C-alpha cells in the first residue's frame, strides 16, 4: 500500500510517516502544503493519503476534493484536532473515506489506516453516528425510478455495510471469506455507479436498508 502523508507540522508529519513505515506501508511522499500535495499525488500516485484538515495554503477538504477527482482517486484518511460536526461532514462530502482525531493512539491510527486501505469508512468513535445521522437527514429525496438490480447476497452485504460493520465482521456474520465480501461490495459499487464505501452507506440508508 503506497501512502502519502500531508501535514504542515514537521515533527507530526515525520512521526506519522515513521509509524507507517514501521507498520510495513510504503511511504511514497511527505508534504506540508495542500497545493504541493495535489501536485505530488499526481506524480507518485499514492493509494492512500493521510491528510491534515488544517493546512496553511489550502483547506484539507479542498485537497481531498481535488484528490477525489483524480484518476484513480486515492483513499483519504483525514486527521484533525477538531471533532466539530461541520468539519467532519465537510470532509466526508469532499470524498474522505475516514476522519480520525489527532488525539487517537498509535494503535487506533494504524487500525484506521488498515481499515481505510481495505475500503472501510472509518471514523473516530462517536463521529460515525454523527455522519450516519446526517445521511439520514439528507435521504429525504425520492429514490430513482430505475434502481439497478442487486443479487440477494449483494443486498445482504449492503444491509450490513449500512449498519456499520467492517468487512471482517460481515465475512464472519455471513460465513464468507474477506475477499468474497470485498468482491460483493465492488460489484455493488459498479452496479450503482458509486465510488466508495461512504457513498454506498448513504445509498443504503436512502433505500432504508440500515434498519432505521
């Protein structure tokens, strides 16, 4: 997994890069500014970007939005000292796959990186409910007339994704391999023309598949 670290504080940036390297990730770049991050990402093509919310020249959400528009887009794990609702929701809307507070432990950080790399939507405990609650509020618009047909198994996996289960938990629940669950999710993304698990969760909630 090729990872880029974006943070304007050198000690923090170097510490995060060191933790990632020790955990076996290939750190392809470390940068301190948003515009530089967009340029470097286009050159080194990271698969995952650990991105600070507050950067001196460009907001982290704008960096995430530009990265999401690249091809192929990297997964983005936002790191921030802020747990404010507006910051979290703006990051998700910009395309971030996860949002972790900087107060998280090293173990929590590495677990969040691993899960983000696997395609999970990862949030600091307490923020997941906030994001899902906002998605429910936004889900009032009517469903499209022509809904792509999902298989029974794809619908079952989608229902569990909407409940916030990780791929590992879904695999255990349905007695499937982790790879099979990933394949079902990818097939569903392709059918629905969605880009990531965050969008998939929103779709599932709009369809009432989260059980609420």
